[in-house]
C-alpha cells in the first residue's frame, strides 16, 4: 500500500545522535516504520475510487435493466386491463340500450 522507503537503521542512528538511548531509538524507528506501512498513497486511493465507481456503475446498470423490465411489464398489464375495461363498458352500454329499446 505504501510507496515510502524507510531506512530503519539510519533513522535510529539519527535519533541516537540527537541523544535518544539506542534501544529507545530502535523501538521508535520500528514503530515509525510500522506506521508508515499503513499509510496509503494518492495512487492507491485513486485506484480504489475507480474500482468503486466501476462497481457502482455495474449496480446502477443492473438496476436500470430491472426497472426497464418492470416498467415494460407494467405497461403491458395496464394496456390489457384498459382493453378489458373498454370491452366490459361497451358490453354494458349495449346491454343498457337493448333494455331501453
């Protein structure tokens, strides 16, 4: 993840030169190295963002396809019920006209 090079011995050496005891300087250097290993770079974040965008695009495309299918089915059902209503209404009107005649 991290693209940083860290020289443990050089860092510990510089701490010792500044007056930090040797064992403490080495421990500090090791902990700093561990922390730097957990850092993320801009390139890593950018690649993760692109991957997330691709996953979201795929999910939205699948959702859109499902919605188009559902809307087409709904439109067909609505047309079928509309035709049935027109025929029933026409039959009702004809029956009323026959009764009145």
